């Protein structure tokens, strides 16, 4: 947990201990980067307002490069009512956000949802290929996804995706050529109901669209269906 409110960190750590989470707390941006880069943490709770470096810069530096810890899930803690902070956090690479002050039960629910997304798919949820290899593979055009290993490639080049982006891509590829509603993405990927004025899905789609780029023929890959959702368009679709 990276937050300069020492009392809040202590309260959160005590509550999360009851939920069987072990918490390490640091109280400034540079220390937060150093701890997160150790690669020993399953999740980062990151405040926006921090001494030394603000939360956005901390997140930006964590997401830079291709080191394993660059993919550590991050739950951004933002000021209630500050939609700009939430959007910026998601744009930089946060997996989700939670406005302060928050209910401890909601914090735990958001954490568990993020960790479920970041965990490799279980064998029960994959397609059996051979007796020794159970794995679901998706391929649509030049994009290939190994669902079990949580790896995605475009034209052989690995895509550096957050857990939310990866699961969104899987959902869209499974329905390639068909519309997937914002409600479905919110429910299946973010594990919550879509609320009015919630633009989280749109921000994640925007990041995913930039990382995927267009089809080799220049056609748009991720299309917006206004008022409904999104579609992973096949290369030949117009």
C-alpha cells in the first residue's frame, strides 16, 4: 500500500489481515516504486497524492519496460468525485480505482476481483488439448492468445497488456465479429455492475485499441457501436 496517510494504512492493514492479506505500507512515491519493483507483491494499492512522486508518475514508471513486475495489478485510490483522476489512472495503466473514503468491504471485493483476473486460468476452464497439456488458444487473424499462460501476440510480437486489457481482449476475440455490450464487459471483466457515468470500460478499450493498432490492411480492429458496446472486427469487415 502506497499512501502518505499513516493512520489509514494501519487501519487498512489491520482489516486486511482479517481477510488473510499481508500488507506492506510505504508513504512516498520513490519508496513505493522501490517496493513494487521487488516483484514479491500480488497487488498494489496506490494513492494519487504522494510526496516525492505522485501516484500517476509512480504507476507510469511501474508500467514502463517489460520486467515481470511491470504487470503487477494496481488499484488506484482517488478522491471521491474526481473523475479526472480516475480516467488518468486508468489511462496510465491502473486495473481499477476506488474513491476515498471507501468501505473496507468494497476494498476487499475490488482486490479479490483484480486478483482473480490476474491469476492464470485454471485447467477446469480450459480446453483439453492433450493429456499433458490443457490450454485454450485463440487466434483471430494476426492476433494469438494463450489464455492459460495469459500471453497475447500480434504478428508474433508479444503484447504487454494489463490484466483488465487481457481479459477484455479474450472476451472480444471469443465474440469476434459480434458486438459485446459495455454491460457484459463490466460484469465479466471488472466483476461489477455498470453504473451511470462509469467510463472505466471505455478507457480500458482505448488503451487496448492503441496497443493492438489496426489490422495489417489498415482496417479498424476494435470498433465502437454507439450506445451498445464494442466489436472486434474481422480483417475483411468494413
